[in-house]
């Protein structure tokens, strides 16, 4: 029994001795910690600063002061606009809130025209479009069950200012946009929503619609400027332009109007109405729309064209108690006469505007000597600013009201000289904007044309515990051997390799890299990923995560891991880390390591060789094992011989005693 115990003890000693030496392979272990997935992160090449511009301080918009040519005019809200550029030639409280009355129907017409596919379609009206109007409502004269083309209803809307026509067009538009199953009670509100959406689209920021015909509501309002913007847009629609320019129109007979209908344009600048004692015709007028309520007063929005110059006049708020309904036409003619007489165009270059700017680009190469700053120019030659003579003279005498706004959304490298990198907008006293492209004056290389999405693997949820307490050197193998730790894990700025019982961390000390058994004694490891700028130059950017297949410089305390060997360690080479945690110089091929996913970590290679933790000399190890086994075997044999020899001696003595004792007893007998 003791012999078997000794043999068992001997084998236990052999196993303990073998496992006490650092010789294990990580590949065969099944007890490694399970990697915990972490969210993937996009590694963006630096610099990543947003493009910006060195803007001139913005001047506070101050209305230009000119002598009021219409001091004798009582109309409270006026806007006189040049249609091509949107320049205001004259304004009086054009940005103050006013009620538009039936000029609202300009928006009603545009929304209908842009949403009804076929205006020649014939419809049969129900009772809803022709009901709900008071005795003083302006009506086209539609009747229930009337069958009539939509185009005729449009003429009734703009020439006769028919509230019933507005309602009919609004309902038909909503049916076409929202479907025939739309609840009748929702048709008008949905159309009003379309009106407000269009207003927002056009930049009519001080406008809100509640009704489709302009009947008064305190929340139904606009400004003279906003409606000038609307009219400028509406004139671009050929159907709208044709309708408002029509002096008289005949509707063909219908089932409810066997004699048809005859319309005269309510705009006296276009048409003399039957019974008028005075003519207000203006030969250059190309259309308009009238309006009137007790709250809005007399309103008129109109347009004229002379010498290829189109002017738009908006007049709101003439008192219908103190002025005649014809007063608005007298004022309109004065506005147009003055506008055409005083309208002029002046080269922008005469105003001494800044045309060269320094802007900051984004995505520039770290090799860029100016760190992405770029000079860009705006070509102002041939550009004209249009307005009244008084207005332009006032700007020349006091340019402080000219605001310069720069947009550099296109200033993203790579950039070539001559590329458009943004725009500059000049606003003359907060109006009459002129927008010009900004053109780059030099090339700017990009940091990286593409950014690879990271494939993150081999992470654990916490720092691993210390291992066996041994420190080891590093080896460099063409093929990861079974006696080498060749799979590395990068976590929280530590780089380590391990098997089921040991962990070893990469660290730098006295100009070399080696492995340490505890994280406490190691220095921080940073990985700098390689990118190429648009010129093909390599640079390296600090990153927190590993991307499978990417190449990195491994850095600790400003020293980079090099593949050169120094007595079983790896050399450390000083590197210069620049702005934005970027390395742009001093990196050789021996300092660039590729990370390839393997098991729950990475193979780290330089060229065709792999970084491993060195377990020690294999020859010495096996010699020690052999000697230890030999000593144990000799010890066991000696022990066995001693135990066996003692037993045989006792058996011989016992046998001799028995035989001798027997003879003595026989002799005595």
C-alpha cells in the first residue's frame, strides 16, 4: 500500500513541476474569459472640426433713411418690389401685421393650381360650396348641382372675387390631395393647412391663414412684404398670370346658368367696370387682386411691366371711412410712376464690399501646413444691385448696414483650387440679398477619403486579474507556436495575452517592451490607427477601439513598439505625437502592426512575423523535466529496494527461527 502511495505522490510532483513552468498555449484553453460585446464606434479621421468662417461682425440692420416720396399718401402699409431680384424700392411698415381681405385668394389660386392636375376637368357642385355666405359676400354666383369646368371657377375667383368660387376650389383640391373619402367637414381646414405650408415654403414668416376667401379673422393676417413675396412667386405660374391679366371673361352656359356668365375684372387698373365715371386704367398693369373688409380696409395687390422691368405693389389698410374705394388705384399709379422713374441698377463693386475671406475647412490632412485654413474669393464682377436711386445713394454714403453672411457647408477636403467651397450673401440693410459662390484659392488634401466602420471583437467587461507573478520576455515568430502566447486582447488601454491561469501585459520600460504579470506595473498602451490622406501620405490617429485588419502603431509613454529584438525584448522608438492626437512623422515599417481577429483576441503581426509572449528556452525546460523525472525514478527505485529488502530479511529470519526452534525442541525431548 505504501508503494502505491509513493508512486501516486511521485506523479503528482511531476505534474506540479510541469505546470509550474510557463509553457502553455492559449489556443487549446476552454476556460478563457468570455468577451463581452461593446458598442461599435465609428473611427473618424482627424481633424474633424466643422467648417467655419472668419466672419466679419454682423451689423445690426437699420432701415435706410431716404426722403419719403409719398408723404402725402395715407395708405399705412406699402411694399414696392422689383420682381426679378425681390429688391424693395419703397416700403412703409411693410413688415407690420395687416389683414389681407380678399387678396387672400392669390394664395387660394396658387394652391389649387399646384395641386389640381387638370383644371379643365368638369365638376358637379354639391350644396356645401354654395352655402354659408352672408348677404354682403362677394360671390361668383355658383349654384348647387351646377356642372362647370374648374377653370371657369378659377376665373370667377380672381375676376369676380367669388367667395363661393374659393370654397369650391378648396374642396375640390382637398378631395384630389387627400382622397374622395375625406370627411366634408375636413375639406376646408385641410386646404387651409396647405395654404400655410406654402406660406412657410415661400418664407412668408409673418403670415397665417384661417380662411380660404379672406373673410375676417383676428388670426388671419400677413404683411405687405410677405404678400409681395407671394405675388412675385405667383406671377411665375403662366395660368395664374393669364387669369389676372384678363379684363373680361365669359363663362359658357351651364345647367344652372343657361345664358352663361360674364365677368369684369375687379381690378380697375386692368378693367373699367360698367358704370364707372372715372378711368383708372394703367397701361403697364399686368394683373392684380382687390380686397375689402371693415377690418382690413381697402386692399390692392398688383403688378406692372415696363421696359422688361416688373414691379409689384402691395397696399393694405386704406380706411374705407375716410377714403374712396378708388383711392388705392390712384396711389398704385403714383407708386409705379415713381418706381420706374427712380429705378436703377448699380454695379456691386461700387460699394467696396469685401470679396476675399479666410475660412476653416473640415476633413483636412494633418500634413496641411495651414491646418485647413483657406482663402476663398467671391467674384463680384458683373453683379448689379437694384433699387431706387435714393436707396442706393444712401447705402453708398453709409455702408454700415450691409450685412455679410458666409456659408461654408461645402468646405470639406479634398479641395482643389477653383472649387466652390461655400457662398457669401450680402444683405443691403437687411433686404435685397445678393448671393455669390466662394471659390478656393489653393488645394487642401483630405485626411482620409473613407472611414471604415470598426469591427470590434475581443473585449471583456473588466480588467483581468493578475496571473502567476512571473515577468517574461517577448518573442517574434513566423508561426505562432504551441508554447507561445500569441493571441492578444486590447481593453481599456491595456494589451495582454493569457491562457487559463496566466495573464501577461505588454509594457515599456527602459527603452524596451516586455511582458508583465500584473496590470499595476504596466504603463498605458495607446493604439494609433493608420489612415491615408488624399495625397497618399500615411498618418496615425489615436483610437479607443480595434478594427479587424487595420494597422496600428503601439505606443506607451511616447515610445512605439518596434519589431527589432533586444535580448528577448522588443525595441521601443520615440515618436512625436502632434495636434489632435495624430502622428505624422517618424514611423517606419517596423513600427506598424496589423491586428487580425483570432479566437477572442487578435494576432498582432509585423510583416510575416507574430508578436508573442516568450515562455522561456524549450531545450532547458525539457532538460530540467528530464533530470527531474530521472531523480524521481531513482528515488522511487531506491525506496522500493529498501522496502523490498527489509521484507525478505524478516522472512529469512522468521524461517530460520522456526527451523532452529524445532530442532532444539527435539533435542530436549
